[in-house]
């Protein structure tokens, strides 16, 4: 598509929404059009105010229809999804139609859990654990006896009226608990076996998506498709908005948690399939025994202080030398009933019921210790036995059986992942890896990538050998899929930094200059210790044990790296466009490209800047005179005093961003008595209500963590001061970040600069981005962490920030805030 056509179409779409041409938006759209036409991967950094949505929707629609090649557009949040579908996409489609032989067709696609399940409303999935819900359904003439039952009844009535069944379309919204009673997960769905398949809301959405030129979805759906395939219709190009969140989205989606309560719940659900069945009852008892053994082993592991990865403190048993066993719990409970290795496994030491492990976490880089490994093995064996019992039942209730098998399959898959070697070193992982595939006996084989067209995308960095796909069904791994080696494929997924190529620099924008660290990839590849011709080992998981505030212990597994999932699962047959306001961390896009599995020479980078005049609109103030964080009460008192000065000078209107809730709460408590305007604290109300209150009162302040760093859009006088309490480096005890940093160190690079510094730069840029949201906004970003002025890595972090006017002089900033407050 000619650049003039792209620019003309974009202008039409922008005008229809009452906007004006923005040079950065036009350059972005034209660059995306070129990348899609050439089959190249493109990373585009577009600052706030660029208008990214129209910048990629226009070229995507033109390309999809002109080339008959469907395009997927994925956002990080459902909120942005709705904005695109309701506002930007209609304008872009109408403008594009003038340049195309027909009107483009677009569709919205979400996971099955976002749609009402008609089959479940008939009671096909059996009784819910809430008896009141069942009562309200069966005896509809009776008044529901609870708010939950009333909400489910409203949802049931709405299902007969709605055309979409989409949760977001339900008037007033639905609570998570009520929605669970009218929806199913993808694993629970019986698919084409469902008698209501032809009227299924989820199936209708999938059919519409398969016929569309452009499909709007979210990162969660990308994760499902990358993991198992089949979640998205065939496509030739992928556009990822809010791409800085993609790695975290996939990591979260591919993280599994095994708890004793989940094992017990699955056993109860299976037992209810046929009350009185001796085989089910015996298998359920065995699963309950396994759950007790798992709880004991997890608690023992958490309570044993010391050692690498351990954090927090535990209340030790009263008699550490030899505590009595808790009632009904012995170290080998149920093992005598298991065949094979589980019966021969080492016993788990008995524990007293008084052991407290709430809030503890321990990473296990070498994999599970023997006691916990035996408990996990028993859990897997007991669950497989239950699967055998469930599958032997008559198919009188396929939906109920499918739901139970899905829960059992997840447990089996997690046990298999947890039993694999840890992330300590690739050589150790290869030495400890059991022979054969790490299969999972679940509800049945998932859809694989077999049958997809083999059109490898150039520039994808992916492992040439097998990569295990967790949860993919019985003994299925990526090794079972057809090999699609892309040209230039080189780095294994553990290589956390892959350079791209240098692009020419047209007038008016900045080209990104990637570096070259291919040598580290070779070192990591050779370190893997794989046999000749076998490729790299299967994907490694980070494994850790933890307990929540309620003292529920868990075993957890998360992928050490997701770049292979992106490269093989999303880009193997498509070109990719990744865009965000924060991609060039440290002034380069290397880490963003590596996270997407892009190989050297296989991607282009473009920074189109922002239409805002940052030097005139914003001040970046670094409190260089404050004590460094971690200096205890002295640092906190000094920080609170500086906050008091800044907020007092601005007359409120401050968004306070903190790296911990304790810090946010302490600051709010210290300052609330100082000012007449409200200081709102995250957690006091729903986040949406707090943001609305913050926006409504121009002098109100809002303090909080996490969500507020990236999720607040408050243009105008409301937000004239953004304060950041400290640089948001990952916690030292974060199992995933620490494992990734160690992997980078083994590859010959700095774990801090490869993992921790990019994370801090991303959060700093996102936090600072809350200040200037429109061309008329003015204000101050105040970083109350002196390390941004003193440490060697400060320039790396600063390079990720908008070009605001910078100062370390407190008096200058206070004077500017007073002038702003008086204007």
C-alpha cells in the first residue's frame, strides 16, 4: 500500500474523530504498512498522545483486505479492547473502505470464560458448591435467597436476550463469583459435543473471528495460542499494543500453582460424578491423602529457614527435635497404596499443626527436594488414578466429566512441571531430566499446530529443538509439532538479549541502534549440554514454594523465559508489530526485541516521539540530597518531609506512586493531618472509584502501588505532581526475576543490567508518563530516590524517560509548583 494512501486514510479517520494530523502518527502508520508488506518485524515506540490505535488500525485494515491476509490486534487490557471496538475501529474501517474494493470486516474475540455458557445454564455441569444457587435455579418461582443467587438469576434471564453473551455487555457488570456460575473455561468446554454448540456464544464469536479481516483480542488469548495453538484463527500479521506488558502477560498466563486445597476440591468434584461409586470413592480418598502429604511437605519446606532463596521467618515447631504428627497425617500417608516410584519415595517428616508459614517464599533452583518431590509424585499418581476412574464412567454427563477432567488434568500437568529439573544451570537440568516427554494426562489432547501453513517468519529467534508445552495433553510437546525453522534462527529461549539491525534515520524521528551480544547467546547454547543434533533442552521452569496470608502453602512453576513461546507460538508464520510508549529502555530496543524472540537482523526499530512539548510542559526533579532507600527511619522521615513540601507547594493534585503498600499507607497516614484536601489510598475503595474521585477533585491526592503506575489517565489540573518513592527494581526474593538474572549472568552478562535495570526503567517511564496526558498539561515528576542522581546506572534509567526539563534543586521545583498552583 502506497504511503500516500496510508496517510490519506489516516487523515480521514482522525478528522472523523475531531482530531488533527500528528506527524508521529503518520510515520508510524506508514512504517507499519511497509513492515506488513515486506513481512518484517517492527518495534515502534510512540509516546503518549501519538494516537497509537489509529496508527496501527489503518495500515492493518488496508493490508488485511488488500492482501487477503487476516491481522490480529492484541491489547493488554479489556478496557483498551472496548475503546478500540467502540471508537477507533469504526472510524478506521469507514476511512479504509474508501480505498478498498469492499468494506473491511472486524471481530472481537475473547477467551471462553468471558461468554455465558448456555449449556451450563441448563444444569449440565451439575450442582454448584453454593446450594443456594442451585435452589434458585431449580425453583425459579421462589425468590432467590441471597444477592449472589439474585445476580445469577439476572444473568440467566439476560442470556435469553443478549446477542453476544459477553460479560462486558452485561448491564452493571457481573461479580466474579456470580460469573463463575454461568461460564466455563476452555478446558471445561465440551466443544462440538455440546448439544447447544450451534447457539454457543463463544463458538459464534470464534466463527465471526474466522471470517474477519481484523480480529481484536488481548494478551491473555495470545498466551493461550502460544501455549497450545488453536485459540486464534489463522493470521498473517500480529500487532501487539502495550507490548511492554507482553512478557509479563505470557509469564502470568503460563504460571501454574499447585495447592492442597485444589487437590481436595478436584477429588470432591470427581466423587460427586457418581455418588456411591466405590472406585471414585477410593480414588478420592487417595487424592485426599496426597493433599495432606503435599501440605506437610510444603509446610516443612517453608518452615526450614536458611538456604538460597529463602525469605521471611517461620514459627518453628514447639519440639523441633521430634514433633508429634498432626492427627491423621504421617510422613508416608497413602504411599503404600501407590504402585511404582511414589511408593518407594522418601517419607516427609511429620509436622505439628502449630507451624506457621504465612507469607513465606522459597525458590528451588535445583528442583524439588526429595521429600517434596515424593509428595508431588504421589499427588500426580493419585490424580492419574482418578482420571482412570472418571474415564471409565458411562458418558451420561459429558459436561460434568469434562469439567472434572479439566481440573484433574491441570493438577497432573503441574505435577509433571514441578517434577522437572529446576533452573539452576542448563547442564544440571539436562542431567536431571527424565528420559522421554514430560506428558500430562488430562482431559484429552489439545489442538496442536499441526496443519498450519508452514510459512516461517524471517528474523525469529527460536530453539531448533523440542520445547515442552505445559498443559498440552497426554505426552504432547512441541517436539510432536512440525518443525518450522525460520531463516536466521539462532538463539535458545534462555538468551535474554538479541540484537536487531540498524535502520536508516529519516528526518523527524529517531532510529534505534541495537547492540551486538550474539556471543552470549552462543555461550548459553553450548552451556545447555544437549546431545549433538538434539537442539536445546525443553523449556525450563522456575520453581518455588510459597504460602499466602491465610497460610495456604503452594508449589509454583513459571517459565524462565517466554521468548520461545512468542517466536514459535505467535510469529512462526506471521510478521509482528510491537508498539508501546515504553520500548526503548536505555535508549535501545534490544531487550524488547529479545523478549519477543527476534533474531539479529530480523527486526526494525522506530521511535516516533510524542506530540507533546515535554521540556516546556514538565519538570523532572530528582531529590539527590535524600538518604538512599533502605536507611530505615531516617530515609522514611526525610522522604515524608519532602513529600510534605512538594504537596504543600502544589496545593494537592498529586499522584503518589509507591513500590510497596506499606510505604504508601505510612506516607498517607503521615500526611493526612497536614492538609485540608483528601489523600486517597489504594485499597480504601475500588480502584475505579478512587480514580474517579481523584479526577473529580483537582486538589485531591491519590497514593498507591502497581496499578497506578500504569493505569491512571488523568489529564488536566487534576494531576500536576507525580511522586515516585523509589526505583522499582524487582524484589530480591522474586523467584522469576532472580532466576532470569542468574541465567543472564551464566550467559556472561550482567544480571542486573539485563533484568533488574530494564524492569526499573520500564516502571519509571510508565510512572512518569502519568503526568503529561494532553498538550495543555503541566507539572512535575519528583523522584525521591537519590540513586537516580548518584549511581552508574542512572543514565540507563534516564534514557527511558520523556525529555522533560531536569533539575535537582528543591527550591526551584517548589517555586514552580507554587506558580502552577496559583495559575
